[in-house]
C-alpha cells in the first residue's frame, strides 16, 4: 500500500501535468509550429530515435566528464580553503567573482581559445559552471569541524592525514552531496550552453538548434523532455550514491 | 607513591586582539597514580586550558607538565579524553565509535580483539544490545556512556574529562557518576575531571582542587574523606555536607565575592 502510494502519487502528478499542457494547446487552438502538445512528442521521438540516442549520449558523457572534473577540482579547492585561512582569504573573492560571471559570456571566449576542440570546450564549460558549489560546501564543511572532533584523535597522536580520513572527510560528505545535487543541474546547463550557442552539430543542444532552424517544434520540445529525463537520471544517480556513502546523515523517520 | 601527573608552575596566556589574556598563573597540581582529581572553579577560569595542557594539545608559556616522569610536549597515546559533547561519529555504529582509539593506538590489533574489548566496556556501562545502533538512535545519557567507553578503550594511564556530564539532567548525571565509579573499580586509571558540580566533585574525587578566578591559581585542595565504595546516599551524610559547604565557600572566594553575605 505504501509503495503503491509512493509510485502512484508522482506518476499521477506527471499525467495531470501532461493533460493540462495538452488542454492549453487544444483550447487555444495553437498549431504545432507555434506550440507543440504532448501528443506531438512520441512521433518526434520515433522519427529521430537514432539521433536522440547518439546525441543524448554525447550530452551525457560530456556532462558527466565536466562534473567529474568539478568534483576533483572543487574538492581540492574546498580542502585548501577548509584547512588554511590564508588560502580561504585568497581564493574566496576570486571564486565569488568568477561565479558571478554569466557563463553564456564565456562561451565565445572558450570557443576562440580552443577553436575546433568541441568536446573539450563542452566539458570545460560543464566544469566551470558546476565546481563552485562543491568548493564552497567542502570548504565550509571542513572549516566548521568542531575542535573536539579533531581533539579525540589528536590527543592520541594521530597524524593530520589520519584525522582527515577518519573524521573530516566522512563528516563533510553530507554537505558534499548536497552541493553535488546542485552541480549536476548546473553541469547540464553548461553542456547545453555550448551545444546551443556555439553550434558544432553534436549533443542534444545541437538537435534542439536544428529543430529551431527547420521550424520543427515537436522536435524542440522532444529535446527538452529528453534533457529533463537525462537530468532526472543523473540527479537520482547522485541520490543513490548519497544513500550509500552518507546514508547515516538521514534522520530516522518517526 | 609517585605522582603520575605533575603540573609545575604553569603560566599561560591567550593572545587576543585586546592583548594577552592570562588564564593560568603559576599553577601547581600533583595527582598520584590511580587517584581521581576533580577540578572546580568559576566559569572561564582556565579549567579547559588545563585539560588541553595535560593532553599535550598545547604547550604552556611557562612551567612544565609531567606525565609518568616524562615531560609532556606533544600528544601521547596513553591519554583518554571525554568532553561535555560526546562527539560520537554519526556515520559509525556505537561499537565502531568505541573502537576508534584502538585503530590509532593499536593498528595491528585484530578486529575481533578490538570488538571484544569494546563489547566488554559497553556491557559494563549497560549498553549491551545497542552496539550496532547509530549514535542518533541513542539518548543523551547513552551517548555519553558510549563516549566514556571510547575514552578508556585503549587503557589510558590518564583519563581527562572536561565537564562530561554537564549537559545531562540531574538523575541521568547521578546514574553516570555511579557508572564512572564502577568503571574505575574495574579498570584503575588516573583521572582529571573538570566540573562545575560540587556534588559531582565530592562523589567522584579523591581530591578536589579549587581554582581561583582568572588567571587561575590553586586556591584550595580538599582531600575527600568519604569511603571508597560511595553511594549517592553518601552525599547526604554530615561529612559530605561539611565538605560541600567548604567548597561552596571557596568558590565564593574564587569568584571574588568575599564581602557578599551568601
């Protein structure tokens, strides 16, 4: 009964949303070159299914690669800021300033810098847009570690590496995964930004662009749905990892 | 009998923006091996600084701290610590929390032996059956019991406790005093207990040291004359009342309120 409810409620809300969408298009009598309706989507998916698989994969691996880079660099930056006040004072304004730049403005800069390196450009953008939350949350997680936690091991003569491995690292994991959930979505935006703004015929962004060029609205909306599905899949992949590595942080439900 | 802990002429000041803040002033404390030394004093008089010095977590500006005839200049494996906050690691089960010091102090000890040692202690403090639970599933008193087990699992020479029962309600606190007494009977260790609770200091201590207000000096040393096998009832005897009275008086002096009429 409980599991049925858990499945039925979200599925029901998705169906209600699609019906509402279909209704709005029908009641306004919009033609599908103005606004596509959900019933236009399955044919669009069927017609371009091979493109969706090929380009969906391109978007996915570039996003994941960018995210992987963001995890690596973000964690290292966060560690530097968490352990050293000097590093924190030095890095923080730079990071905040960099984060404030709308990333769309960086697309032409990167496209000119690494001309023709489309895969690299896209991965780089996914990374640039998504490392900030990870760096900040790891930094804060480490710098707010209560001194007593450190003292338990330090009073036994444990090394800094041991204290980091046994206490600081696991204690920061919940914050890290919280940031990673934000970063997943951001990385997706980064990938698509490059694929759409700097067209080079690869990824779901390029498919979207070609739909626009050809006035194929159902295709454009189908791409949006495909992006949403990929986003959901990646998000829940992070949630699953979080359950495995930081499941202890979840409060037991009463 | 040799003194296990010897604090000789320790003076220490913290550097703050408003200039140096002296917290300890020529402090002298000796604790013989196996003795339980309770330290009381006004708030903010430098009691916690004292624990950090004995644990080797910091060095005094002047003076010396000796443990077991060796001068303390850095942390050593033969010390156990417990704080007001039980600081259990939420991602570990209770038994894995208790084992933690052994992972540092005895890296080659087989896991089975570690668990046996931890189980033995958990049984003694009445946590049998809870060893696979997470800290968040336990009450405050139970968490502090687990924390006590962790602080003595590696059989330290010295147990340093900084207000370990301060955050507990009065009855749970009395339960834990008795647990502490039983643990000490089962595994002798030398103990320094920082506390604000005079009844606690008399119930657990062999000697009670009253520190003066900041910067702290040894103001008074009281030898507790209660029998070794104390009960909570022992606190309601005339002798205990007399000692508590004396300590209260000393605290009042330490707070600098000589002139007050109680």
